[in-house]
C-alpha cells in the first residue's frame, strides 16, 4: 500500500495481534453493488455499514464553488492523489450517484466506545491500473463537536505490519488517513480508546 496523507499526530502505538479472525469486508463488492444497483444500495449482510446521510461526515463542509465538470477533470487527470480525492469527495456532495463519485460507507461506533458518538467512514475511489484510493476517517457525531482525546486509529496490512497509527488530540474534529492500494490488498483497522478496542477487516 502506498500511503500519501494523514491528519493528526503520528504515534508509535502498535496493537497486539488479533486473538480471532473475522471475514473481511470486500471494498470491491461495494463498488460492484453500486455499479449494478446504485450507490445508495447496501449489502444486507453488512447492515451496520450505511450510506452517509449527514454531510458532517464530509471533510469539505464549506460552500462548493466549483462545477461538476471541473471536478471530473481533476478526478480523471490529476497526478496528485490528494487533489483527486478532494475533487471526488466534493463530487459526492454534489451528486453522490455519479458514476465517478467515490463509494462512501459509515458505521456508528458509539455503542463500542463507551457512549462517545464516533462514526467510522470508509471511502473507495477507482484509479487507473487496478488501483484504489482509500479513505479512512473518524468523526464525532451528535452534540459533541470533537473526538475524545487519545482516540487511536491504527492500520495494519496483510502481514500485520503497521501502516499508520494516528491519535486524536484536544479539539480534533477529524482523524483520517488516505492511501493507494491494489486489488487484493488486506487491511485491519484498530480503533481504540482507553481499554476499548474495535477491529474491522477489509480486502480491497
């Protein structure tokens, strides 16, 4: 996996190996389902993952001033993956059903994180040469505007090597990481706070 950006501070935290395995969520199936049945369709077997309905899940919350055609040019031809993702996310805000919008799915982690209302957002965007642009984002939801301090987001690849590890600080309203992955790559996400840890498994 080729990492290219993150927000918040880097940490040396590395979670212990998982004690038990679970079936990974296929991000390619998200793309296939959106292509065949529409971007708003969710696999019933993954009912905890929903299409975001609250635009607070988007990092770009300001008023959009660019047109759809300009965003498409950036998505198709930019050599900068950060610019490509920004354009894709703004396109999603304008037209989430567009064929070149990213697929975004959100999961409420509040039940696991001792009452803190935190949403895990995962996004995937098709790139040339069978590559995928992946977004991982944690956001506060509900009445609280910030993530709880000390919330840790760690990603491991298929060999259990730590790819990234970032931690929320005081008044962080977002914790995120973006990277490029190839089809078939595996990722484990660990979200931990105090003594609680949630793990999600994905295959690209």
